[in-house]
C-alpha cells in the first residue's frame, strides 16, 4: 500500500511538471492523492482536469512553435569506462583539450554544470581527470545518458534529465554556484533571448566555456533565423577565443562553417540569492546585501552568509531538493535512499532536503545549528520526500 501511494504521488507530481511546468503544492498533492485513492478520479482524468485549467490554457498561448524534430544522431563522442566507444558528428577531443588545460589551474576539487550534455562526453572526461562534482543536464532521454552514467558508475556525477528554460535556469542560479558552466552549442536551443540565457549562465559560475552556431548556418541549425538578428555581446565577460571547429551539421557548406569556442569570465559578484527551500530572495526578506557571497579562486572557495556572521568552506554538489525537483535521475532513487540510510545525523536538527548536499556518493548535512525543524530524522526525511512526490 505504501509503495502504491508513493508511486501515485510521484505520478501526480509528474503531471504537474509536464502540463503546468511547476511543482504542485502539498495541498494539491494531498487533495488529488485522496481523490484517486478513493476512486473519485484516476490519473487520466487528472490529466484532463489540468488541461482544462486556465493555467494550462495560458501556458499554451505563450508556447512558441518549435522547429520540426529531426532524426537523433550521435552528437558528441560516447565515453564508457575511460574509453571512447563511438564517435559523434561534432569534434570532441580538441575542444576537450582546451577545457582540460584550463581546469588544471585549479588546486582543489571543482564543480561543473554541463548544460545540454548530449551523450555526456565532457562530463565523463572531466570526472575522469579531476576531483569534484560534475552535473550533466540533458532533457533528451534518447541520448541514453542515464544508461551511460550507470555503465560508467562514476560516483562524482549527477544527471538532471530536464529540458531547461530561462525560468528553470533562474531558479537554479538563485540557489547554486558552479566553478565552471559548459554552454557548448546550447543557448540557441532556448526560446528566450539568447543574451538573457548567456548572462544567467555566466552569473551562476566563475567561468563559462561557450560555443554558439555561426550566424551563416542554415535551417539545419535550430533557430537559425534568430542567429542573424540576435547578436551576442561578450565584451563584459572578458572573452578569450580558444579555438574554432566545424559545425558538422547540415549540407556540405553548412558543415564547414566554423563555430568559435570562448572562455568567458564572471566579472560580477557571485551570490546565493535565496534560501534553498524558499521562494523569496534574501535581499527582499532581510534587506539589502543579505544574500550569501561566494568567494572563489583557483585555490579555495568560501561561503559568507550575509544574514548572519558565519563563514565556511563551500561544499561541492547540489542540494537534494534542487536535484529531485529538476528530475535528478542519477544517482537513482534507490541510491539516494541508501545515502539517506547511511548519512551521519549525529547532530541533526534540520534534515530538510534543502539542507542536504548531494555530491554523487553521499549526502552531507549543512546549517544544522541554525534552527530546529520538524524534519529531523531519516524516517521523517523519507516521509517528507514521499509526501512531496519527490521520491
């Protein structure tokens, strides 16, 4: 019975994410779980209810038409157990050498967000060569990235199987920081203004490796018409041109057009803007300069709380709430439950998922001296995750 309720609440949550692009409230979850459990409606009827809502109608009005889907080809090289087992149509090795050369400047573990990771080549290579936490984001399950993660069994990799839009990125930026963001030919897939997407990606990192299609590319490239009208301004990021690579896409002319690979630097302050479990930003709730500052260089990374007198080392990883809310699929749910069961909770006061940093192989509690919370045991945590439809 418990498993049935658990799966049902997950299914309700998935319907909300798919149809309304948001998390359900706990009241919504409780209400519809009760309706289904009492045979008043089923999941198919819930889908109709959501589709008939004004919220769904408004989302459909805003939806921008997508380019026709094309056959899925292997984009980047496929990497399994330290070996390249098949080649993609984009050159991978030369581009990785530039990333590798730069990352060697770090004298500490690093955190990397690989947005639009495709087959995960760069994520896997970095996880082989460096210590740290490597977060791949890929919304297309046909890329088989989850299967590759399982085959590689790297315990410093996280996979979010989610198609990100600008709102999702904004939510991520407000609670996370990465040493490096890989934005390799992904910004042009967004419906929102390219410049807005790029600025947000740079703001959540210290450095960003950035590639963008050539403005002369034809319709084989997504949003090719916008490439000509939306010229990107890179000057504020102190751009460094690393190399040029052929697009590899479309007809013979299009394939030979070169795409620039840039290293961009975040020249602004690096901040955490809201509480990991909250919706209101620190500066709005507590006043100016209440956000959390990230102090980062090649040797260390520190966190300085604005709302209280506390400094500590930054823990690489992402919080469990962010992982689950963004459809974290690797580590798997079973692996996450094993981590919860083996977690050290000797001084636990608040085990909410926002206070647990996931690094791929364990969960590390943070901010346990702040206040006492109802979710303060492993069993209460698991119950909360199930009630929220997150597990």
